[in-house]
């Protein structure tokens, strides 16, 4: 009977090159900008200053708002009417259930 020492999941059975990072960790490090896969983040340029980034952010907001399809006045009034009627129906339903439960509780508990 032969006895196996270690397994593929233990660090003792690694490649023996002294590298503590697993293959998966080295791959993640490369994706994060570390070509050698030794860990840490790559140094990157921050780009424009805070005012330029803020101006860019607001320009992008305005650009996105121009893409929005705004409802017409008739669409808006019909949507509002539907919402108000729906809320009133749900309120009536909850009121009816609440009143029914109160009457039932008064019958059961006196």
C-alpha cells in the first residue's frame, strides 16, 4: 500500500519555486495591472483634476438626459390617473379587510 503525502489543495505540494501566490491569484493580479503577478496594484495616472472630472460628469448627465423619451402631457395625465385609481382601490381593499377583521375579533373575543 502506497501512501500519498499532501494533496493538490495544500500549499506544501506547490511548485516549490517559493511563490506564495496561487495561479488564480497571479491571474487576478495580471488583470489588475500587475504584469508579473506579484501582487499589489499598478501605479496609474489620475488624469484630469477634480474640476475637469466634475465638469465631465455633468456633461455626461446632460447628454444622458437628452436621450430620455419624456411622456406627453396626455400620457402623463393618464399615468397619474391610473396610479391614483390603483392606490384608492388598494386603500379600499385594506380598509374593508381591516373592518372585517375588527368585527370578527369582536365576535370571537366578545
